[in-house]
C-alpha cells in the first residue's frame, strides 16, 4: 500500500498542529508532518484518558 496522504484527523481539520494549512505544505512533507503530529498526540496523552484503552498514554 503506497499511501502518501495526511491522516484522517488532519484531512478533517484541514491543518497540522499549529494551524499550518495542508495546502501550504508539499505532499512529501505532509506525510512527515502527519507522522510527527500523531506521535506528538500519542506521547502527550495521559494514561487513563481513554476509557476503552486504559494503558494508552
């Protein structure tokens, strides 16, 4: 599977972290920023904040 698009979350919001619009970033960099944004969300989540995944965060 050769998927080179931002995550669904970024597509729905229309931007990356910091209100950086998707349109101003080239396709290759969108993938990198998407991965970085998702890793940041995971690492910033506190354990227990998601009831169905108690070990998440």
